[in-house]
C-alpha cells in the first residue's frame, strides 16, 4: 500500500513546487500606467505607458523562466517616468536584457535598477542599442555584481572606453564583437582585469593593436581577435597575458609574425592562426610556448610553400597540429621531432609529393594522420615504423600507384585506412601484414584488380587476407573481376563489402558462401551478364539458421538466357527454404540486357517455369533446324523447367518438315515440342526420323496435309494438332493407333473438309464416343465390339479439341449432330427402282449427246469457245492453227541486247524451239507501223512484252501492249506474257491499262531462278508441236533446200521514194525447188527475212525472165541461211563488193521482195528506239542490212 501512495505523493509535491515557482514573489504593479497578464505558466508580461496621461505603450517587460527579464522600448521614453517610480516585486533575476532602448544614463541608471530590483544580476546585455554615445560607466556600474557583459552588435565607436569597465570588479566574460569600440591603453587596468577570463574583440576592423592594451588582464584565459584587419603584430602586444590559454587570430591579414611575438604567452595551449595571408613563418615561433597543445592553421590565403625547420619541434605537450590548405609543397624532416605527445597531425589539401622518411621518428603517440588531397605519389618504406599507436590513416585523393610490403609496416594498431581516389594499381600480397587490427579499409576509385597470384584451397587470395578483424571493405570503382576467398572464408567479422562499379562479369553459387552472418555485399553497376546458381541449394542445404547476408545485384547487364533459370527459381521462392535463410539476393531494378527478345524485362517479374531461350547448334550441319544458318526456317527454344526443346517453325513457308531434330547425345533435352503450323506441308512428318522420338507435342495445323498414316505417332506424343488441313478421311487402323497411343492427351482434327459418306462411319463413331468424356476410345467398327474395346482403354484419356467444329464438307454439319443412319441410310426397293431408272435414262441421254458431239464437233467447239464454256474441250491447236508465230516480242530498243542475246537465243534453239516475231527482222518495210503491230499480234499465239522503264516511256510500246491486251480480251484467252526487267518506277505513273493488268495478273521476273521454266510453260505447248519436235523457228532453215543469189547494180532512179540511185544492173541466179515442198512443210520464212514470205508463182518467175535487165554478174555472197538470196546494190562507178553502207535486200526462192532505204523504218525507230550516230536503227545495223526490201505481198510506199 505504501508503495502505491509514494508515486502519488511525489506527483503532488512536484505540482506544489511548480505552483510556488510560478508565483515566487511577482505581483502586478497597482497603478494606472501599467497593466500585466500571464502568457504562459511562469511567464508574465507588463505593458507600461510613458506617463500617467499617455496611453501609448513605452515599456514592455517580459519576465521569462530561468530568471530572465527583458525590457523592450517601443520608442525613446524618458526613464524618469519609468513605472512612476514604483518598484516591481519580481524576485531574483539573473539575466537582464535591454532591447531597443537607450541606456538610462548616469541620472537614471541606478533608479531603474532599483525599480527592477535586479541589483544582483549576473548577465547584462544590450540589444540594438539606440544611442551610440549614451552608454556610460554609470550604466554598467549600476550592476556591480554582474559576471557577463554582452555588448556585441552595437555601435560603440563613440563611447569613451578608457574607464568604461572600471567598476566591474566581478566581470569574467566581456563580449565586444562587432562594436568598433576603440582599444585604449590601460582600458582593462584596475579591478576589471582581476577576474576577466574571456575577452571577445572580433569583427571590429582593428588594423593594429598597441602594446599595453591588454596590461592588467593577468587572469585572461581566452582572447579572441578573429575577423579583424590585422596586418602585423608587435613583439609586446600580448604583454601581461601570462595566463592566456587560447589565442584566436583567424581571418586577419597577417603575412608573417615576429619570432618572439608569443614570448609572453608561456601558458598558452591553443593557437588558431587560420585564414591569414602567411607567406612565411620564422623559426622558433613557438619555442616560448612549451605548454601548447593545439596549433591550427587552416585555409591560408597564400601558398606558404615551406615550414621552417623544427617549427613544432620539442613541444612536448603538443597533441594536435592542423595545417590545411596552406599551399605547402614540402615538410622538413625535423618538423615533429620531440613531439612525443602528438596525437593528431592533419596536413590536408596541400601540394605535398612525398614525406621525409624520419618525419614521424618521435611521434610514438600519434593516433590520427590525415594527408588527403595532396600530390603524394610514393611513400618511403619504413615511414610508419615508429607509429605503432596510429589508429586512423587518411591518404585519400593522392596519386599513389602502388604499396610495397614495407609501406605500412609498423601500423599494428591501425583500424581505419583510407586510400580512396588514388592511382593504385598494385598492392603487394604482404602490404597489410601488420594491419591485424584493421576494421575499415577504403580503396574506392582506384585501378585495382587485386590479382595477387596467391591461392588457397578455396580460391584466389586478396592482399587483405592478413586483416582478420576487417569489418568494412570499400572497393567501388575499381577493376576487380572476381570474389576472393579471404572475403568468403577468412573474414568472419566482415559486415560490408562494397564492390559496385567494378568489372565482375560472372557470378556463381560459390561466390555467395560467406562465412560472416552479418554482411551486406554491393555488386551493383558491374558488368555481370551471367548469374549461375546451380549449386546454391547444395551449398545452403544444411544451413537452416537465418542469416543477414544481403547481396545487391541491381543495375547489371544480365543476359537472360537459360543460365538464369536457377536465379529465377530463387527469386520465385522455388528453391529449398534454407537457401532463402542462407543468402538474400536483392535484384532491385535488374533487367535483361539481352538477348534481343528479352531486352528490358525486369528479372524480378519473370517466372522460372515460363523461361525459354533461343539456342542453336554449335556448328552448321545439313538438315539441322537449330543450325546457325537455319534460323529463318525454325526458331529453337529451350525451356529449362522441363528440359524441353521448342521448335517454332510457324508460318515459314516450309514444304517439308525438318529431316531431323536433335542429336540423341544432347542431354539437355528430354522432350521436343514441334510447331509446324501455317506452312505448306502436304505430308505429315514421320516419327521414325532422328530426334522425332522425343516429340511430345506436334502442331501441324493450317497446312495442306490430305492424309496421315501410322508413322505420325510415337510413344512419347501427347499433343497432336491437325486442324485446318485438307483431311477428308482417316483410316480405321489410324484411328485405332490414335486411341492406343498411351501418352496422347490432346488431339485436334477440326476445321478439315471431312467427307461424310458411309466410309466415314468409323470417324463418326470416334468423334461421338470421345466428345463427351474427353476419353479417346477404339472404334473397331460402327457395329462390332466397340463397347468392350472402349472399356479396355478407359484409363487412357485425351482431349478432343473443339469437337463441335468437326464438320462435313458437304453440309457443314457437325459430326456430333449426325447419326449413323443418316450417314449410311438403307435404301428401300421402290427407291432403288427409281434410282436405277434415272441412271439408265441419264446413260441413254449421255450416249446421244456424245454421238451428236462427234458429228458436229467443230461447230460445237466454236460455239462453246465463243461463250467461254467448256474451254477444256477446245485445244490451242484448234484455236491457233492459223497463227504464223509462237510469240511476238514487244520490247524497247534499250533492251535489244537482252532480247537478242537472252530471249531469242534461248527460245529459238533447243529441243523445243519457238518461232518468234521480231520487228527488226520480220516486219515489212514501208507499211504503217500501227498496222504491223496489230498484224503481228494477230499472227502470234502469244505476245511477249519485255516490261522495263524504257518500254514504259515508249508510245509504241503502249500501243503494242494495248493491241495484245484487246485481242486477249476479245478472245477471252490469256495471250500476254509480261517479263518484268528491272525497276519500272511507281505504278501510278504507268498507263492505266498496263497498271490494271499488273495488279490483276502475274508476271515473270527476270532474275527469278525458275525464269526459263516459267517462261517456257507460259509459251504455247500444244500436243502436235511436242509430238513433232516443234515447228520450225526462225533459227531453223526451210526444208526445200533452195538457195538464190541476186545482185542489183543501181543506176539513176528512186526506190520507195527514198533518195536517187544511178544506173542499176540486176543479176539474178537462182536455184529453186518445188513450191509444193515449201508449202507442205508448214515452215515460215528464214530469220533473215523481214516478214513472212510466200513462194512466187510460176507466172511471176516467167514474167521476170521475159524482162531482161542489163546486168553485170557478181559472185554471190555467202548467205546466212540456205533459203535466202541477198540483193546488193553496187555503184556502177566503183563496182566494188558490198559494204555495210551499201543498200541490200533479200529474195526468197528467186523472188525480189522489195527495196527501201534505212529511213523507211526511221519513223518507228524514232518513237520506239534510240538512234546511233549515223541516224540508223541499231537493230538494222546489227542485222547487216541498211535499206530494206519489201516482200511482194507487202504494200510499198
């Protein structure tokens, strides 16, 4: 009971004390000038007007906690009216503040202090003093017991300072910062100096301080002169400060110091000399200060370059030296000699390049050394031999290249080593032999590989293998490529291993077997493309105790192939639970950098069971679908979850399945899923081929397969898809094999044109019996033992995919809706009689029709052809029996080489030569070109158009196309053969008819590997020609064997209206044979003849003999063909042999055909060809005749 009442009593006592404290004697003044109120418990505010008749507030008193009273003046009131002279009952006050007030002055200072009742105040502070000259000795003397006087940030430049503080014999702390108070000689002499310990004179703009100013301050311990304008100090400026402990001269403009300037400071302990302009320092500057403990010289504004020899020597109590950013280039070797108590030496941000070997000879107590931000390139061996107590060494941001085995020798107590941002490339394997207590090693931003060449049973050792106490190892931004065994096995206390931004490209299970149970490993931003965790489960198998080992692998260019399968299993939680306890991998935003099909995918979002990767055989082998050169045929994917090879051969235009799939020796693959859907296969692959025995899924949907057999099945096949093919029926034996397949679980045969005759009764029973229970059963027949066999295989189940879509092609009716009686109806006798009668009547009618057809065969065919009916009954021999040529070749002159050397040369020779019509060879000179175009089209079985860019630009080419196109439309027959040669430009620029024809008809592309086969197939190939070996083409000679030679000597006259010719003599010698032979063989004229020629009649020959012409016999020239006679015009003056420039013509079987000059075809050449330099057609020049004769049946001009 007593224990319960004790806390309650304590609480009540506390409340009582607070109440007493809040009303500790303060009472609100009882007059009309003031009113007061309590803002917070223990805090009161009093507002007083200037006098009894003025309502304006003049004084605002705020009594705060902690014995603090603030008097704020809202204007410049008269202190004589303050509180009407009535004292305030405030109680004890320790701190008094005058805010925005003028000092009361000699007259009112004592009265105000009396009214406030603050005679025993400890701290007095004036804030924002209004009158710069009003502060007097009396204002301070009214508070004789004060210990702290704060006058900072007031303008006291006009104050008489020589006797200002004389009455303050208890003053210990005087703050005169930023007051500009003048320093008068002996201003601190007298009683004030007896107790003063701290004097703040900063930010007052002093340029110099006279000697004797500080005389009388024998007990002063801290003198602050920071941020003034001091440029020099006299030797005796610190006279009388024998007890000074701290001297602050920072942020002045001192360039040097007298050697004895500190001679009077025999007890000084701290020097702050930073932010000055020192260019040099004298020797022995601190020799009179044996008790100094700290010297700081930070951020010197000029380069000090050198320190004098022995500057800090023999300062036995010196514990700290800080010389930062002072422009030092060198340190004297004896700088620290005799500094036995030195604990901290900092020389950062200078220009040191090396250190003297004996610099730390006497600094056995040194604990912290910082030399960062220098230019140190090497350290002498043995530099730290005497620094056995050094615990912290910072050499970061230098230019060290290597560490030898003696560089850090002697640092047995070192716990923190910072060598970041150097140029380190090599560290000796024993460089850290002495660092047995090292806990933190910072080596980031170097070029270290840490390849020591030293191995133990667990792998490669790093130079840190001696550091068994290591807790943090920072190696970011280096070139480390592998995990070292001492990090894994040797350092049991390791807590942080920072390896980000290194050169790791591979991570395996063995790299994660850390002995430390509290460890964070950072492997971000490396080059890790492979993570293989195959053995992680076996490594962590017996580690059930949870550990805090975290490995961060984010921001790496991971290649998401099949090797990440185990990583995904880990991230999906599919590994043994012990693995998750053993190590915690943090993928973060780790995404796939490759292969291309996986680029950008977050690894953490992937599932191991869905992982598949493209694979290919190591070398190209014929027939291998996974060969590197067969990627266009099939894409080979490997799925590690079930070690399945997925062959994706969809929609590749394949006409046959791969010859073999996979090598039997490939242990990575246990099954194969082959997808051949959407191709051009007409036959299903055999499962007896190499590798097909592992096929578990076969997709043949969307092909052209019309039948299947038992070779399609294998013992491993589970899924078979045959929908969308041309299957019309399945044999009964095949149906039995489908059901007997022990592994088949899915079968798709829908969307095929199934024939629903009585022969399909087994298929019907198969579909209907396996559509309800998804159970494939054997269908022996429609009527026998189906039930018993079905029960025999009742445990074999497969899914028949979309059985409702298995339909008859005749009625589009689903097989599920057809009964066996509908499929095979039993015909009654009456119906049988009707059917037989109908068949007999049809047979009789058919016989009569055939008799009438054979009698009037030709008339019927003509009528059918005119109506485009039963075109199969009308052969090309009958339709084209009056055609002279097999094909008329229409082309542009720029394509003449192609036509002559390729088309004509190939088509007019060989076992099946064709007879071609070429305008340069077979046209009659002098006739209208348009007439000859239509005539050539009419007389040819085909029109062969060489479609090129030049042809498109030719007007005659358009005319030739239109003529052929119109004839084809009129006959409703395909007469045109278009050969596309080269680029013809945009289709919208073509002739409308030509563009429409190309959009609706196929053409032959020059350069197609099957060009000649396609072209010959498109050419006429009737049975008569094939049987007889082909009619004579332009390359064959006529069968009559006749030859004739005619030479014409031209005199004055004109031929064909083209120019004049002199006297002509015509000599003819001809040997002719029977015209019956010529006409019976069915051959046309020779290739050298310009047009189809006829045998001259005997009357024409007799008429020619009766009109003799004076002639001069000339030996007949050699003729290219036996049935040609060349007529040569010979100038009677020269009488020379014919040349290429002389006129010539041809005679067939002794008949003069016609004469014309080369200009006779110029009109056609102008529009249809390019001209040569002589204005002649290039075609005419090639055929070696210039003026062209016209055959007797041609119309002359």
